[in-house]
């Protein structure tokens, strides 16, 4: 497994969370992590970084087990193909 890197986003005072991106090779996993606040209620950047490090340990285990992996590509449906399918659909006669 490749080394796991983390990037901590800005503190969101409304949710009291930080957005974190965990990256290992081609795997990119994003999630919110609860921030650590001081007794005064102020955001504690250093303590939050320590919490993110703890969360990263769990993320690394999940990547190693294959629970977190590269997401499959998203294939958008072709709206024209859907229109063609519905325009040729036959309706069964009512009894």
C-alpha cells in the first residue's frame, strides 16, 4: 500500500467540522471530521490535526482491507437514448 497523505480543509464553524481528503495512490477518500475546540469554544487547529491523524489510521486500515477503494467511473445516461426508449414503448390494451 502507498503512503497515506491527508489534506485538511478550513474549519466550518457552522458544523464544527473540517473537510479532509485522504489519498493513497489512486484512492482519494473525502470525509468530514469533527474539529476539536478549546474550552473557550475556539477552534484548536493542532488538536484537530491530531484527531485527523487518528482517523487516518482507520482509513489506512480500510484501504488495506479493500473497504475503501477507487470509485468506479460514473456513466451518465444518454437522455436521447431514454427519449427513444419511451417513444417506442407500447402500451398494453386495458381489459
